C-alpha cells in the first residue's frame, strides 16, 4: 500500500512538472507572437510614414511642374501677344488708294466689255444693213440680165445696148468689190444651204442630184447667203 501511494505521488509530481513546462512554453510562444505583431505594426507604421513622405514628395513635384507649366504658359501668352496680338494697321491714305485702284480696275474691265459688245453689235448691224441693201439691188441686176439676154444678135452693136452692157458690168464690179458674189449652180451638186429646188427632172445627161438649170441666180455677201438660187434638180 505504501509503495502504491509513493508511485502515485511520483506520477502526480511528474504530471505537475510537465504541466508547468507546457504552461511556460505556451507563455513564451504567446509573448513571441505579441512581440512579432508589435514589430510588424511598427514596421507598417514606418512604411506608412515613408509612403506618406513619398506621396508628399510626389505632390510637391507635381506642384512644381504645374507652377513651371503655368509660368511657361504665361510666357507663351506674353510672347504670343507680342508676336500676334499687335497687327499692323494700314494708313487711311493707303486704304483709300487701294479702294480707288480697285474701283478703277473694275470700271476699266466694264468699259472693255462694253467696247467689245458694242463693236460686235455694230458689225452685226452693218452686215444686216448691207445685206438688206444688196437684197434690194438684186432685182435691178435681174432686170439688166433679162433685158440684155433678150437682145438679138444684130442689135448688140447698137450704142444704147452697148451702154446698158457697160452699166451692167460696172454694177457687177461694184457689187463684187463690196463682197457680193454669185452662187455657182448649174452642174453643181444640189446643196440646200445655197440652192432652192423648185423642180425635179429625170435626165440621163446629168448625174444624180445635180442642178440641171437655174431659174434665178443666187448671191452671197461675204460668208452668208443673201439669196438662194432657184434651180431645177436632175435625178
């Protein structure tokens, strides 16, 4: 009995010692953990302080850049005002001279256009008037030609007939010098721009669409037709 009690007491002592060791280890681990946490907090606080200092430095740097940009902008505006703000104003005399020069140039151009238009209208009016006079003279020419054509051969030596022939030749020379020329018809191919067909005939002696006979002579004044030739067209 005594031996059993002694064993149980020794076991109790051993368990107490082991419990004490465990408690001591637990306290040491908790203390170490607390120390580590405090150290980490201190380090994070230090990092936070460093981060705040870095942010402050960056803000100061940005402020410096903004100040420099503002200064540069002010300098640019000032330089811009110097270069572009002031404009050279023309003198009133120069402006008046430019205005009068422009007005004179326009008036000269208008006068030149008026002169050209007037010359063209005069030329057209002259041509119309000349054609009208020629058209009135042509019947006289026709009568001369009919009268001389009706003269018999034995009467051609008559002084009156010779005088009429001279008047006719002088009239034709005058018309020719004025630009009046007869239109060729007989033997020519029919052309509606110059000929007026009043009769058609079938004739083997002529080719197709050829003027066979002229009833009334046509005339031109320069490049325009005064009177078309009245003709008979074959085939």
